[in-house]
């Protein structure tokens, strides 16, 4: 599905033990979780933007991803889903290579949380409907970066149950995923 949306083979970042028939690169810095994957992807990607997603999200909606891809602005540094309650999805987001120095700095500070990376910027705008609200503050200074938001309403229009962001971290979530798959097969 990723290859279909991006018209190229995806690059998988992870542990050295990964072995499947796709292009893989081991984490450059092991043991720091998704921040290590982001660091490695930004360092080795031959495109300006990378799309970062988790391996435990079995119901990614191709239409949500395609919508994000076509809505992505060139002057965006991070494009991320954002819920009405303030929650974000840093493991289903586009990241521009321009943020690499910020990622390096955060790793130097031993803060490996993607959410911290997203809290450190004052320049934000809300999705395609409100793109004219972009702040010009710091436009030529690279001490901050710009975050484009995909709001919950836009996501629900395509994926009403928000299954794209369902992930499996517990036995209960695994059982729920099996139930969803069984229901879909019927």
C-alpha cells in the first residue's frame, strides 16, 4: 500500500534483525525508539520529505495517506494528524529534511520523544481549509519550523472510525484487531 501511494518502494528502518524482501536500513542509533528511526530516515532518504509510520498500525487507510500526500505544502516541515482533544499522531506524519538539525539536537539532549519535537515550534497552521493563516514570523530564520496539521474533521471525512491510527500494543488491542479483520472478511 505504501508503494502504491508513493510510487516507489518504501524504505524500512529498524533493528538489524529485520529480514524481508524490502529495502531496509538498520537504526543508525539503536535503542532510542521512533526518534532513532526518524533520525536514520532523514539522514539516508533521497527525498525532501519522509513519511514515518509505525509497524503496529494494521489498518492504515490508503485514502487518508493519499490525502495527506496531495495536501502537503512545500514550506511545511512536519505534517501531522491532530485530534480535537489535542492528541497528535507523530508516527503517521511527514517530516522534511530541514528538521534534521532539530532531531540531532534533541538526541544530543537525550530526549527521544517525538512529541517533544512537536512542542518546540511556535509556527503552526491548521490543514488545507485554513492555509492562509500561516505565520510569517521567523519565516527566514531556522530556529523554528512549520507544522501543518491534518485535523480530525478532515480525517473522519475519509476514515470515520479513525482506524488508520489503531495500533496494537496490548493483547486486548490484538484481539480487537482480529475481530475487526474477521468482520471485514465476512
